[in-house]
C-alpha cells in the first residue's frame, strides 16, 4: 500500500514514559472518532509499515497516548518519533454534505470565485495551528486561501470544483509581487539601454 492509497491522520511527536508508549498528534476534525483504532500505518524511512495498537487513549484534544504491539522499550519507541501516521482511504466515511470535504479530496479541483469565476487549481492544503489554508496555483503564483465557511462555500464533486467567495484584494496581494518584478525588469532594461547609448 502506498501513500496515494492513504490519508494522514497525524504523526508521532514524542515518547511517553519508559515502556514504549508514544504520543500521537491527531490532525483531524474529531479525534474522538479514532479512539477505537486497531492499527495504523507509520511512515518509517519512506515506507508505510503496519503497527497494531495495544491501547490508545485520547487526551487533551488532539493528543493520544498510544501503545503498539512489540514496542516495549523507550529505545524502540524513540525510533518512531516524527513518523507520519496513515490510514487507508477506503476506511473514510464518504461525505455527502456539499459544505464539507476532506483536505486530500480537493487536490486538483478548480477554484471558482463567486465574482471572478474560474481561477486556478488546488495544489494542496496546509493544516496550520491558527488557520488551515488552500494552496491554489493562479497564473504561476501560489495563492493561499483561508478555509472558513465565509470564504469556501460549497464543493461540486461531480465537476471537481470548489466554490469560493474570495475577500476583496486577496488575489491582488499575491499579484503585486509579479508587478514589482516586472517593473524592476523593465526599469533595468531601460537603464541598460541608456548605458548602451552612452
């Protein structure tokens, strides 16, 4: 099984105690839904390895204390720190609500703005502590779109489109850099031309 067949649920952050337990950060909407996990795939040296779960306890929101079969010492546990944790895509409950979506499913979707129309393609999603962001490729630039219900309105799965209402000036912020670069190049060319004439 490859990462293309899976979705990431979190990553191992540190050891817990001295008996091989670990802390798993669950980067999901509802960590409590993962309280009955029986196994997980950990990315170890670029490969997904199945680990069977002996016990798991959700604590402090997105953190879980987890014990794996055959991981009995702190030395064994330390080797798993920073490993990503994955589950097969076919274990996901399908979403039918047009206002909700899984981050991985919108990659490749076209962003359609209520005012400007079709814009660019979703390249990925950055899950941040303060604000999750959609990365859109727009005219060769990466534009970051905050994910909230005021901005990201609905998903059209049949046509692979994400309908948004971008805040005024959001695109302009990213395109200003292009304008500056182009004006610098023009000014530079003009300066070269003047030098040549002298």
